[in-house]
């Protein structure tokens, strides 16, 4: 009744690339946030209020 999905090797390229891209983008955002200087972070936190 139900057939199992049989993946070939090239079918795994899209999910792996998508996952790698997501990890890369969020990793870069995290590193940039951690390396942000305190004075710049304080100035940027007040931007919506100015």
C-alpha cells in the first residue's frame, strides 16, 4: 500500500546544501554579534527610540 521513498545520492544534495547554508548564516550572525563592541551595541540598541 505505502511505498518507501528511495533516495539516490544526488537527491541528498539539496537538503545538505540548505542545512549548510542555514548553519553558515546563523553562525556568521552569532559571531558578529559576539564580536560587537559595547559602545556600538549600546548605540544600536537605542536606534528605534531615536
